C-alpha cells in the first residue's frame, strides 16, 4: 500500500523525480515506519482501510488490481477470487509474492495489463507520486471493465495538521488528495463519490514522533519533532474516493 505521508500509512508528496522515488522504495523499511500504529496510538484503528475494503466488496469483484501495492497490506485483505498487485518497486513485488499474492513489476502510467482486465482497481496513497496524474488515471480506467470501480484512499488537507504545521509543512499544496481528487477522477470516470474518514493519533514522547518523522527523510529532508507538549495529539483526516467507469 502506498504511504499516507501527511498522516498515516504512507506518503503524500507528488514527486516527478523518478530517481528519488526509486531510491525511497528500493526497500520498504521507511514505508513500514510511516504506519502510524508503529510509533503512535491510533483511534479508531484502520478506519480508512476498512472503508476502502467495504467499497471494494460492494462491487462483488472477481478480479481486483492493487496498483502501487507497496507492502501489500491492503491487497492481502481483499476478499476476491483473484487479487493482482503491481508496483514499480522490486521490493514491493517481492513483499506481495511473499504473502502468496500474484505480483508484477510495472508503472502506473504504463500498466502491463490488457484493456478491461479487472472489475475493481484500488490505488492508495500513490497518485501524488506521478508526474502526470491524468495519464495514470487514464491507465487505471483502461484496465477496468465497463461498470468497473476505482477505489483509493487519500488525505484531506488538514490530515495531521498539528504535526506538519510544527515542522514547517513540507508538502505541496497541490498534492493529489481528497479536495482535488474528485475533479481529477471526473475526467475519467462517472459517479464519483468521496467518503470521509477520521480519527485521533497520539505520540507518547518526542522520541516516538521523531521515529515517525525520520521515515520521511528521503521525501522531505530532515524534520525535527517539536519540543512538546507530550503526549502529542493530532487528528487524522482521510477519505476514500470511489468512482465508476462508464
């Protein structure tokens, strides 16, 4: 699964520097530490993932593609006869295969699948990495069958607002996310819906928050955890974007 950089299980920065992205995902170690539950207390746990899984299940798909599957933590939970993972990172492909999932290496902007191959495509905390989001969305729409469904977890602009404000907010304002994602999807899909999720997060001490921030060093440079007060509390603000292909 892609990373929810501004706030949870991953990364929210649009990067057109493919070399930097390749370096970041050569291993999945930092991606693992961007899961909020590795360094903090999270309530409710896994809410955006549960909402995404419900949106996938509503379509009763036979074949699902997880595009930009990362550590395959969502793919392994999808209840469908066939789940396929694709990621540009060899480490991600290896991680999915280690879980017994079918996985291939490929880019979202040039997916290695035939037209109309899947009933559902899920793409979570990934699209902000693409230099050309429209091209990526066109590719995802291409591999969906007529009436197929796109499902994606992304962040609202106020996700982990206290944390990112305290360290200078290193993320571009135009990252693909909940606020601009609906309009982007409407260029390629019909009946686009945004399902908001939220929750609370708490880091017990500065050291725990610093471990979380260190996981973004390749993407945002060195970030220093604020001096306090601790425990440090913040709010999660995510959404699940759901769109249907005509």
